[in-house]
């Protein structure tokens, strides 16, 4: 039964777990196979060609596990590779950028939206493009925050260094009178409290993870792929390096216990 098949979710590292958490909360009947490409992180400083190559390899790996749908829980890969891989496979692919842009467009009151993300995501201009399509009066201000991903991967989520970097990165956007700030990298919700301290209470922080899980639920429903069974706990987590470190981090984020994380060499496997 295809409905019983798992959902494949991936990111360059732990960031995609912010999306996994939402999927587990919103559609607990689904089993997840996660891949974190920790050996090749960060994606945000790589070229489009490289991110497409990595994304193709991971999609092939997840499909070899019999997944019924794929969630690209990475803004960088969603921005640079989603359209390409979607046209190459015959199962649904959900990314994080469109759902995030949708919430931002619905949230802003003054039409001034800040987007923080990796260098690749910001340079792609994808949030700008999607937001302007939905409302041509919206003004989008992007800011790349390249040091946030390594800080999160190092576990420095509540640390003075992260706070200092947040002041430097976000201070510039605050001068633009934004009223909405999109956390346009799946790692950033993990430092939400620090970002909140810098941005203040008057700015709405948009975490695309919630809307992405909602979008996945709708796609599964539409395609008759939803698994309505009892809540699952047999999720499987793969990484390309540092399995134990990843496992410990995952257990601080997810609502269920991650007992094991498997190390694999994705380049050998696909
Ligand atoms: N978490 C990812 C994103 O949403 C990737 C970060 C990176 O590897 O640079 O963009």
C-alpha cells in the first residue's frame, strides 16, 4: 500500500528537523526517512550546479527507500534545485520557500518584509520573486547570514557570539522598517529566541516549517496518499557524517526519541 510508504525529508544538516517536528505534530500518522547531508554542509555557499547535484543524489537515495513524497526541508535546495528535481521524478515534492512566502504575504501590514537566509537563497532572489507575484506593492529586503548555519550546527543556539552576529545581520533590516521577518533557512528557527531579542516584539517572525507541513498534508490528501494510521515512531535518520552528534541534537528538538542515526556515504550509494 503506497499510503503506508514513508515521507522522505532532507536538509544539509539539522535545520530540516524544524520541519520534521511540524510534520510529526501535524500528521503523526506518517513515517519519516530523514537525510542530513552533514558531511557536505553548508549548501548556502555552493553553486546552483552543486546544489542540484547533491539534491539529485539525495532524492535518488530517498526514492530507493520507497518514499511516497519528498520534502526539501532546506531553503537553499528549494530555491536552487526544486524545479529541476520535481520535473525528473513522479512523486510529489514539497519545498519550504513557497509556503514561507505565502505566510509572509498574508502577515505583513505595512508591506515591508525582511528575509534572512543563506547567501545562495538570498542571491537567488526567489522570495522577492514569489512575494512580488502575490502582491506587487510588497517591498522585500534580503540579508544573507552565512555564519548562522555553522553556529547552529555547533550547538551555539543560545550564545553571546550568536547574539552579536544577529545584531550585525538583522540591525540592517530593522532600519528598513520591516514589520515581518522570514526565517528563510531551516536552521534559523533554532535560534529564534536570539533573533527575537534583536528584532524586538513588534516584528512578526515567519517560520516556514509550520506552513510546509500543512502544505504536505494537503498534497497527501489531494493525491490520496495520506496515512491515517496511528502515530508512528519508526522514523529513520541518516546523515553523511557525525551520526552521534546529530542524534543528540535531534533529541533536543523532536517530540519523539531518536534512538539511532545511521552514517552513510551517499556518493557511494547512488
Ligand atoms: N538549512 C538550509 C537552508 O534552509 C541550508 C543551510 C546550509 O547548508 O547552508 O537553507
